[in-house]
């Protein structure tokens, strides 16, 4: 699947999970972790596409996206009624890591495969 298609799929999952959460729908895994898995992946792909300072290297982009996601989750622990309202869930940290890590690995593997084809 191309990055562009995957970008649209992750965006759709993210918006669907967020809308379901806001509507109070109890959708199990989708509403609990759908946005936590899809939003960091979508953001990673968007930033890499920009190729500015934050998207210049895969590692820099991954660290920036993962760090922001973790910071928002930690804010829920120490500042539950603040800007990132919600309940701290350590599994969200795992979801962020899997999401960003998968993008980073996929991009690195794609480069290796592409280099071997040449």
C-alpha cells in the first residue's frame, strides 16, 4: 500500500475513533486505542512529506511525534483538567510507540528494499 493511501486510511480511522469517543459510543478497541494508533502514524507521514526541519529525517520525525504524544498523555496524569483532558492510560504510551515505531521501521525497510532493486 502506498504511503498516500495509508495516510488517508489512518486519517479516516483517527477521525472515526475521535467522533465515536465524542459521541459517547463504546466501541471497544476502536474507541479505546484507534486514535492512539492512527493519529501518531498519520502525523508522522504528514511531517515526513513536508521535508522541513521536523520531517528531514525519519528518526527526528519519529522522536518529535512520539515525544508530543507521550507529553500529552503525561499531562493527563498530572493535569487531568488541563489542555489535554482525559484519563491517563499507560497502554496509550504503548499504542504511541507501536504506531510511530511501525512507521519508522516501514520507512527504513522500504529504503532497503528500494536500494536492493537498483
